[in-house]
């Protein structure tokens, strides 16, 4: 089944404790990106990647890191999480073609206390 | 600056009627794509429909159509024959191809009444 797999679905952590949210897709998609969703703000793009070893900042990259060492994986790293990073996070992927839609992961609800 | 605006925080529609969800966008870039996504209460994000900035015809996907008015910079989603399962949040988004960035609106919550 074609899908984007995010883990974990739920995570509660403490301020300053490094964490990684994994994202993996099995569709050979070039384009992958991370978003955070906050009430009233819609989704905001954190980072995106056009292909292996090619990543770039979205609108809200502060406090996050990403890597794209393999085409299928695009982990999101929070080196020192803070409470303002409490949010719902989505990973998405797509072929880098104009007419192709995006496949989203199931989301990761992160709480930083 | 790139921006997506959805001015309807919430809407109601009677089952089997059509409904239009508004979306306006702002970009000076000539090459962009417009997307609509659905987010049911379960939380997943579902891609619905795409419209390219150079497309001459409005996009359609089943009961979804996109009313694209380029001069007005609007990309409204029309859902025909609403069903109870259409109750969800709907997000309009834009991808500007020169920057490869995605911009989302704040969403519209649609409630379909039986």
C-alpha cells in the first residue's frame, strides 16, 4: 500500500530532550516536506526536500533540523524542544510533478512540557 | 509575499446541496499550483484537487470542482451534492514553483446537516 509513515503518533516530552520524528514513504517520491498545524494558523511548512541531500527551509524552520540521506526517509529532529513546539506535525510527499497530489502521514501530536 | 486567505472559519450546508468554500491567494510569481485538502475529525490530511496557474479549464475531481478566477486570484472549492461524510476542515494551499514552498490557509470547517 502506498503510504507515508510517521512515528510516533503521540509523544510527550520534556523541554530540552532531543527527539526525532521519523517519516518514510514507499512511493519513490522526490519531494518531501514537514508541516506543523496550530489552531487558527492552518499548516505551516517547516522544511522541505527536493531530493536526496537537497533540503531547504520553509516558513518556520527555527528549532528544527532535517536530513535526507535516503530518498524514502525524511526525519524531523528537535535538538532542544521547547513548549512552543507543542503542535501537530505532518510529513508529506509527492512526485515532483505539477499535477501530482500530496500524500500525508497520519500526523504526530507532540507535547513539550 | 505569498499568502493564502480563507475568510470563512465555519460553514453549514444542507445534505445534498452544493457548497462553495472561498480561497484567495497572493503571489507575484507566474508559476504556481493551488490545492485543496480535507481534514476529517480523525485528523488525517487528504489531498482533493489541484489547479495549475496555466490551466485554462477549471479542475474537477468527482463531486469536487475548483472555480479558478486568475484575475481575481481566487480558487474556490465547490462541493456538489454534499454528503454527511463531507463534514470536515478544508484547507486551501498554494505551491510557488520558483521557491518550492507550500502555503496553507487557516481552513474552513464545513458541517453538513441531515
